[in-house]
């Protein structure tokens, strides 16, 4: 029996983690978001009704699972309250028995967002293309031990005292980069209402999840971003500022590594990336444009067009190793219908002539690397909404078989539309 599943993106984000988390949450007692913040945009569609979640775990649309925001998430209180309101409009009242936020979770303050924007401006051509959600500066404060935690945020005196200390230095930096300083008194006063709204959700989440696992209940861990955006293992410096990989889920929540776990690597049937940085299999021509149109490849958080390209097996082999992936959830196979035969990157030729079948981010630093492609047969039949492997066109099944055998891991799930129900489940993941 599997007691816990980590759902992790194994490309550059937006693989469809939200859809897969929502689907599996049906059987989970708790769904934990363990890193990232409002930079994430996780789309969930249930019988045609769509919602994009940024900070609340994608289990919220199932009416029983406890959704947990762990201490290594960075929470933007304003957008979190807006998210709670949009769930209310959707028909879901988020009570404290459905949502628990760690008292140690760090808070994204307006000056973090200001710094994020100023830093990007100052980078000129070397911009990372961040989401502008204040993620980097908030994690800097977390590791610099100068952050604002939820326990401070929900207590007006402690919040003011913390801001008076940390803003001395932060305001110097803001001014150095050409921005307006923040007034601690004004800022603390502006946050009182938000603190009151969020206080009922603050709990010791490590204990909560530990107790669920200890009593044999099932827990899902939902990552944000993707492996190649990981601060240590991604395409640095074009990365986000957190550990996005699966093994990080447990220490980041504050529990030991549980037994009986699975790691589900979510992967699009092609590749996309938002923001700057290396992307060896990118197609800036007609094929990339057709993928963007067919797949609706525009960011769920910023609306930016996503860069699109071919499936990259060497990059996936690396991500499978880094995460300890036990099975794949392949999404958006429906997007490939009618696109003709499909180029798939099998290996890379490095600048020194060496051919490698597994990518390492360091190979991307020189930019001197050439993808070696193979062509797999395409198919014209529509597959939107298909719910069994047998109904897929033979070439689509072959595509999946080739992918699984090239990567050495089984395909546990295939997704054929944004909707929760349009999914092929090849195994009982909790079985
Ligand atoms: P996440 O950040 O990994 O949760 O992914 P996003 O929600 O940012 O982006 C994935 C997009 O693809 C969303 O618009 C989803 O609704 C959509 N999507 C997910 N699975 C499928 C699928 O199998 N087919 C199609 N056509 N769209 C999908
Ligand atoms: P989900 O969870 C795709 C990218 C940004 C930028 C880089 C750093 O929806 O998959 P940041 O704002 O984090 O400092 O930006 O990371 N990025 C994402 N790209 N999906 C995401 O989240 C992302 N979150 C951040 O575009 O390149
Ligand atoms: Mg997304």
C-alpha cells in the first residue's frame, strides 16, 4: 500500500501538476504544498468549470481533504485572501478544518515584490523573467534570518517590531536600486486586517501530517514549478528560489521520510518554458507556434506566452534521477494530434564531440551543445477526452511506449484534456 505520493514537475513547470493533484486528492486525507508561492499557477478543471490556484493546494476542490501550506512555502497574504474569495465564488467555503498554514511559513511583503521588480530592471538583458511575485527576495530573507513569519504577521506588535528591524537594511537596498522606501508603521497598519483573516488557519502542520501518516491515512505532496527550475539542480541562475524536487517535500514539511512512497513525475508530451534561460529543444518557428496555439500555452500566473519545443529525453532522464521518480503522468497528449511526425530529442552532442544521453545543467552553461533527434510517427485522430489506452490511436500508444522504455519508468497516468475526468489511469497508485 502506498501511503504517500509526491507529485513533481519534471520539466520547467506548468506540466499539469494541478490537474493531477486534484485527480488523486479524491483518496487523500491531506494535500500538502511544500514550496514556492504565488509564482505557481495550478489549473484545475472539473466538468468544464475552471479555477487557477496559486498558493492553496490543488486538493481543495475535493470536499474532504485537508489542504496544508508548509513552512517552506512563501505566502503572499493579499493574494491568498483573494484566492479564498475566488474559491467562495466557486462554491467552496474554506474553513480552518480544510486549510492549515504553518506558523513558520514566511510572508511575502510588498517590499519583496518591489525588490523583485527592481532587481529584474537592474539586470537589463540578463533578466531572469521572474513572475514578479517577490519570490527571490522573500527566500533571501528566510535564509538570511530576516524574514516575517506567519506567527509574526498575525500579531500586530510583533509584526511592527520585526518590520522596524528589517526595513532599515531593506530600505537601503530599495533606494540603491532606485525605488521608494517602505514605512514600517504604515505597512504594519495596512496588514492588520489580512492578519486577522489568516490567523484562524495557523497550525502546527508537521504534527498534523505526521499523525495522518502514522494512522495509515494517505497524503499527497504537491510541488510547484519544475525540476529544471530548482535552485540547486536547475538551470541556474535561470531558476526559482526554492527546492522544487520531490525528496525535499519531507524535510521542508518537518517530517521524516515516510515508507511506502511513490514519486509521480508530471511531464507534458512536449516541452515548454516561461521566462529566460536555456531551452535546448525550443522551436522558435512554425512547430513551436502550432504547439502554443494547440496547447493554449500561456502562463496561468502571468499570461506570458510559453516558449515551446520538442520532448527532451536527456533532460527527463536527469529529472527522473534527481527526484527518484517511480512513474510518470503524461499530460497533453491530445495536443499532438494533427501535428505530423514528431521530433524527439534522444541525446546531446557536446562541444567536445562527446554524446550524452542524460542532460546535466552544467552542459547548458556554455550553450555549446546540439540536440540529436529521432522522429516518431504522429497521428491525426483527435484524442481529447479519451479515457482508455485502447481508444488512443496506435501511434499515440506507440509514442507512450517509446517514451516509457527510453526513460526506464512506467507511465501511470495519461491525461487527454484539462478536465479531471479525461484521464487514463494505468495503475491504482495507492494500491
Ligand atoms: P501546473 O502549473 O503544472 O499545474 O500546470 P498549469 O495549470 O500552469 O498549466 C497546464 C495547462 O494545461 C492548464 O491550462 C491545464 O488546464 C492544461 N492541461 C492539463 N492537462 C491537460 C491535458 O491533458 N490536455 C490539455 N489539452 N490541457 C491540459
Ligand atoms: P508552476 O507551479 C513555470 C519561472 C519564471 C522565471 C523563474 C523565476 O505553475 O509550474 P520566480 O518568480 O519564481 O522568481 O521566477 O521561474 N517560474 C515558473 N515557470 N511555472 C511555474 O510554476 C513557475 N514559477 C516560476 O517564469 O523564469
Ligand atoms: Mg503553472
